[in-house]
C-alpha cells in the first residue's frame, strides 16, 4: 500500500506527538552561578553536574577528625603518665639511695617537658595562625616616600600603588601579591587559602589535624616547639620504660608488675617509640625549612638552582620565626618588641634578598 505525501507527513507528525507525550523532553533551566573558585576576575568555573556545590567546602569535614585527634592526644598523655610515673618510677621514690635520686630526676624532667609540651600544644590550637585583614591592600609607595611609618594598618587600594616597597628596600614587591576569589579579599605574599579552614592563612605551612588548626606565621614557632618537646618527651619515655621490661622479663621471683600494668607499659612504649621515630623526621624536616626560610607549601614553588628570595641567612631566618629575644626562644611567647619590630611575625610583610628577583 502506497501512502501519499500528505498522509506520510501526517503520520510523521502523529508519531512525533506520541513520542513527546511518552518521553517528554527535560526543560533546561539556567544554572545559578555557585560559589566555586574563580578562574579570573569576573569569571567563574562551570557548575559541576548542574549542582550548586562548592567542593572545597567538603574539605571542612576533616575538622571533625581533628577534634577526635585532640581526644587521642589526651589519651596518649594519660596512658604515658600512668606507665612512667605511677607504675615505673613512682614506686622507686621511697626506696632510698641512687634509685630515689634517679626517680626524682626522671620524674622532674618528665613533668617539665610535659608542661612545655601541653603549653605549646594549646598555643598552637587556640592561636590564630594569621588572618588577612578585611579589605587588605598594599602599602602605598607615596606614603613611604612621604615618610609615613610603615605600619601594618596603612593600606591603600591596589590600583593606586605600583609596588609595596621600593626595590632598594629589598622588601616584597607588588606583583608577589594576589587576590583570593574564595575569600573575596587581597592575598598578601606567602599567603595561601586553606580548603579545610575555608580562609586564607598568612605564611601558611600546612593544616595539622592534630591541632585542628592551620600552622602559619603567628603560630609556627609554637608548632616547632611542640614538635621539639614532644620528640624529647617521647624519647625520654622510651628510655624510662626500659626498667619495667627488665623487671618483667628478668626472671625475678617477685614480679612488681601485674599483667594489666605491664600491658599499659607495653602500649605506652610502642606508642612513644612510634611517635619518637616519626617526630625525628619531622623535626629534621622543619629545621631545614626554618633555616632556609621556607614553608612546606613553598617547597613546591621554589625553582631548582635559583636562590630562594626569602633566604636571608640562617640567623635572620631563625629570628623571623622565633624573634630576637634569646630568653624566649624555648618558650611559646614573643616579646612586645619583637612583635613591633619583626614584620615577618605578623605575616603581612617579608624582607627579600636584593640580589634575587621576586
């Protein structure tokens, strides 16, 4: 049977109408622009799967793990205290002679390191690593030429200043600064955005889940001291727990340790040995970074074979983190004089080498 041209077109229209009713086409709605990272000024990344989701905000869920790590830290301290003080060396305090003297010395050093360790730990946890001031802008070159003091509060719009410092001053230049599209704010030199904290951190080194905080310009010294004292404490604990193993496995008729106490001592020994070995690597790594004035993030930014522009010599590099007051180098605090006279401690201004281009 042959169909006419008119019948064929009518049949096609009918079939198309039935198909549209059975399988209605999805209407495309315009996507709202989500708060995703900007590719450039005035440009946004394309939405992912049509959903208004900022994937960087998902990283903030890692902060929950950090609070668990604080509890774990407290548990390790409690187990170690019980094993070292109450089980191993506490009973020897009243034996008299050299045993009592050694017990007093070990317990005293143990408590001193423990106090310093906990002090540094809470200083890292509760101190701001360094936040960018709202509407942060660079210092104007005009104010410098006019002799206006270069305090951290003197800022001008970026479009009105060609550079932050004259080249002869050897301080960070304008083109080393940037703009963070997520924070909608200026980005000082050596500043990076933390996807977990959801903010920019001055001279960011890394985000540490053990302290539920970023390590940056204003708490890096506290973090380094925390590493140092924790390493010394765990090393002392490993050595202090050796007598308990000797007494338990020495074949003595009179075992002073019950199986439960020995289990705690054994657990404390394994934990402290593991931390001591791992912290040794961290201490060496951060000591190298400290003396070269480099952060963990900047290791990947440095060009091989090119002198790092922030490397001003080991002594100056050290003082930019620990300050110039030698009496406070081993304590988690700064003198007011250092806070006023060492701009690097504030995290907004950093001196650079005059013989290296920024």
